[in-house]
C-alpha cells in the first residue's frame, strides 16, 4: 500500500503550468489597472486577486515544485507568492512612497535573479522574468519619484510580462493535456549536459 502511494506521488503532475498561469493572470490585472486604461483604477485595485491567485496559489505551486525536486520553479513561485501576499498587505496599509519604491526595487532584484537563472530555459521564461524585472524596477523608480507617467509605462511592461507568463503556462498545460506539442512553449525542460556534444 505504501508503495502505491509513493508511486502515485511520483507520477503526479507538476505545478509549473499552475504557477505560470497564476503569475500571468495576476500581472495582467496588476499591469492593466496601472496603465490608466480604465477610469478611477489603480494597481491597488488588484490586491484581492494578488493575495489569492498571485500569492497563495503561487506559493502552493512553489511548494509543490519543491516537492517534485524542481528548485528553479519552486524558488520562483514560492518567492513570487510571498511578494504578492506582501504587496497586497502593503497596498492597503498606505505605505509611504519611499517604502513602496524600495519594496519594488528589492523585488526587481529577485526578478533579475530569476531572469539570470532562466537563461538556459528558453525564450518564454527569459521574456517573462526579464519583463518582470523591468516592470518592478520602473514601478520602484516611479514610486520614489512620484512619477505617474513612469508608473503607467511600468504597468504596460507588467501587462506584457503577464501575457508571456500566461501564454507559457497555457502552452505547458495544453501540450501536457493533448500529449503532443500543440502550442510552442519555448521551454527547455531538460538541461543539456556540459561537456557532451549537443
């Protein structure tokens, strides 16, 4: 019986698609509400979505990925989940522009680390985390400088990052469900061995 349980756990699905879909949807809402496309909206209006979808769901996806032995996606989703939970709490607390700016710049460092780590994973991961780096850096600078125009530009970049993450998650999920490459996913799920011919 114990053997059956461990086999079921090992054969279970990973949470990579879930993590990227949660990141994508949260960034799309966060970015779009920051652009000024809709009247009387701001990024803070995405706090509820950021808490549950971006925060809790991504954190759970990160833990699931760690359980499956995937250090990169486990780290990415767990830390980004923590980011969204913290941001949703901070957005309702009326933090100063200095605190908000510093917070976003620190998370830009996290996004930069993820971008560097994703360098061998293909274009989708590189683009999603690269755009996230630019977006959070711009949001941080916009907050420190009280520059609404720069904040809107950051929203558009965040929207683009969300679209890339959403597409990547959709491609991974669709390809796994269909059992073939129905959508180009741009991921290298197996790393090449160093020192061997490609």
